[in-house]
């Protein structure tokens, strides 16, 4: 075989190995809302401090995240001013030392996010659909977010609103295999967006966590509690613990394949032998 043919053959191998998945698929889903609790999650705005609710997900391989969805309550008559999503590592990554203002930081989100996308930055787009004009969650957490020793409130009672699904698209974010937290925030013209809980443990059509990996519960904080987080179920309401309803979509990122490395090695060896023979 001549050198050009060898080069072409190896190039074909390289291209085949580098081909991405043909279409985005759901890489994680916690399932549909179960109506147990709804928790505030909003950016700071005029007269309102920031509140973040976080729930975890696990990726079994390097994945390019391109979008997803989350479901919550929106008051009737309120308009959507903006949407933000954030990704966090698990504590203590991206964090300072434990400061004792909450019961624990074990299995909490980090102090700060490692990636944030927002409609205000033009790197996130979204659409919405009303799943039900009236949906009631049995309990809620909006204002009752406090440091120790006042973290337990029991919640703030049932809430009713439109059950709305937010479908978002982002510029791809590549995440290595591992455990992360997802935080969606919605700014409304009036009232608060409340993220709805999902079954824990996860049930079909949700994505169960792989064996040996613990499905963690939802955590929440406001500006007064930052950088700390409290567990919605274990610390604040003494119910649950809870998941939150969301999904993420994307494509698996191919790992370097043995065939690619072998092909490149053979090419080098053949060219070296030809050079010696010449």
C-alpha cells in the first residue's frame, strides 16, 4: 500500500472514531411532579433577594449538555421576566471551610456555581407550556430559610398555581462523568416561581441513579444564608426528603478509541520503515 493510501485509511479511522452521537437525548430525568412540596428559586430583583433551590444528577460518562426542562408553579397572571440555570459541584469543591451556620454541608452544593447561563446573557433560550391550569403542592418553602438554630420551620403551607414546564436550550456545556447539582431560577413580574418536587426514590420515567451512587435531596438557600445551604426536607420541613422535577438533554462525548491509537501507531511505524529503506 502506498503512503497516500495509508494516510487516507488512517484518516478514515480517525473520522469514524470522532463521530458524535446523531441526536440529543435525555441524559437524566428525575421524573414528573408529585405534589409534595414547592420551593422558591429566583434571581435577585427589585425588592427581592436571591433564592436558589438545587437538586442533584449523575452522569456515567463525559456528556455535552445542550438543554433540558424543569417544572414549577407560576401564579396566574404573572409574566416571565427571565430564566437562569446554574451547575454546581458537590461541597467542598469550589468552597471555603464549613462555618457551622447550618447543620451540615455534607452532600450539599458548593459555595459557588462553576457554570451559569441566563436569558440576560443570550446564552440560554427557553419556551414554556402549561401542563395544568391549577396544581397544588402540599407544602412550600419561600421565606423560611434561616441559619441555625432557626432552620426548622415546618414549611409555609400549601400553594396553588399554574403547573408550567420550562424547556431550555444552551450553548453546549461539557461535563465529565460525575455527580453535580442543577439550579434553575425564574424571575416573574409578580409572585414567585416555585420548583415542584419529584418522587424520591426516582420512579419511571425518571432515570435511576447507578448502583453505588446516592440520590441526594434538594437543598435551598437565600442571600442571608449564602454561602451555606440547608436541606429542604431534613432541615427545614422535617418531611421528605425530596427530589425536584427536571431533566437534562445532551450527547455523550466519545472517548479516545483503541482503534484510533493503534492506527496512528501503525502509520508511524510504516513511515519509519519506508524512510530507513530509502
